[in-house]
C-alpha cells in the first residue's frame, strides 16, 4: 500500500467518524521547528470536523476541516504524511503504527482493538476555573460581577480573559514548591484584574500560601488597588507605585508576570527575571516599538511597505528573540496564544520555566549579530551580551 492509498483509507475512517486520534512525529524538515502534530474529531456548531494541532517549539496552531471536505482533508493529510516519519493512528477497531522510509515507503503494523470514541465539542458551554454562577468578592469590587453575582454582559470578555490567565497560573504553580510561600511579582500591573484573580485563585480556592506584589507607574491606580485589597482582606497582596526598572529585592522570586507592558518594559521584566533566576516567567508583551522604528522597507520590500505587516513582523521578531534569550539562560520557553484575537490583538504569551543555570553566550551573540547585519539594535540583547 502506498501513501495515497492509505490516505484514502484514512479519509474513509474520518468520514465514518471512526478516527479517535492520529499522531504525526519524527518530522523530516527540522527548519520548520514542528515537533509533532495531532488529529482528532471535534464538533463545531453541530458539524464534525477534523482538528489538526501543530505543536511547534515556540507556538501551537490549530486547523479545523469539515469531514465532508474531502479535497482539503486529502491535501492536509498528504502534507502531514510527507512531513512525518512516524505515524500512530487509533480508530474504533484498530491501532495502526506506520514507519515511512526516506523513499516514502510505508511499513504498516495493525492491531485489532476495541477503542471508545468520544467526540468533544467546541460549541458546548465553557467550564471556567472561576464559577460564573457564584459571586466572587474581587470580581464584584472590580465591576465585573454585579452584587448578586452575575457577570455583567459588557465585562464578559474580561471574565474570559481572567479565566484563561488562571489556566496558565494553575499550570505554572505545579512547577513550584507547595510547602513554601510562593512569591509573585506583577510588573506593570495596571488595573490589576489579573493580579487580584491570581491571588484569589491561589490563596482562597487552592489554599496556597502566596505573596503577590503589583508594580505600576500610575499612582492613582495603585492607591485604588491597595484600597480594594484592604477591603477584601487580601493580606498577601500589595501594590507599589514605581518604575519596574528601579525595583529591586533580595527575596527569592518564584514567578514574574508582565502583561501588556509596553515596548521595552517587557525586556526590563525579562532582565529582572534572568537576574533573580525566577522559576516561572509569563509575559504578554505589546507595542514592540523598538524594532519597529528601526525596520526599513529595504529589509523585505514586498512586506514592509505595508504598515500593518511591518507592525506584525516587528512584533513576531521581537518576541521570538525574547523567547530565545530566555531559552539561552536555561529556560524551557514557548510562545502560545493567551486569548482569542477577538478578545484582544495582544494575545501572544511568552511562557518560560527555569530548568538550568547554563547560559549559552554563543547563541545570544548569534542573535545580536543577526540583527546587526540588518542594521537593528535591541536593548535586551545589548544587556545580555555585555
């Protein structure tokens, strides 16, 4: 059986709603930085689709294809079969392992099975970490819930954002020691919706000892946040007025978060994280102006002549380098979607977990040299290559 014949068989399995999961691994083209891909059936607005998850080193992407769209199924599956050397497929009746040679010959191993199929749905009601039918004092204080505990219609997108953020926090604290008080810094905390949410979730719902400090340059906002924290009796939460660049501490910092810190403020947060060797770093940067203003149309004429493309390119380049700097300092780093673009366009989250103290100076110099060759300087790279 050749690849095309097997893809025809697989499409039939998909269209008969018998596929449970397909895993595509051992990717041939290393330059793609694609680690694995997964495929499974999912319900979207009552229709069954094949969802493909592409798991890259720094980002995860999804693609949904209606199972009735045979041409698109064939095109996408052909691409995956040409990329992967190892493929594992689970159907209702079989477990299939496939090895694909350099000449694209298939070695297929089939075993009979009795697997249970469950097709999940994207259109079912979302289950949030914070129960939306239960009043939460901090959400009422912040104007997201009414006094009777109902989420205000106009604040529902903020409620979704808070819950998505808490999913990352929930995952991150598993990397930390639950027996000690967890110290968290929130740089450029702003109105602190997410800061209050982190404290509430960790201290009140998870019963974790936590001390959180929010730092921001807007004094009236800081005063307001401290007043709310006092009213809520959040003894382990405080807010400090000041510039994050000037903040220093001798305490051991477990987690540093920085959400929507403008331009190089995100780089300052990274530098602080590196200096303190924080165990977890979470950042959603915005307004990547430093590289944007240095980009010239001559770099990529057919792209950078468009303002919106230039802005997105600067953002992607800046955040990719930030992630690579963290990686060079011993962090396992990825870039993932923070929240849907429908909620906010500032939706790329850099997530990093400390794994070692090794610093790859050669890698840092390589990135600095790359930018220098196109006439661009970056404050972060200058600081880490001194």
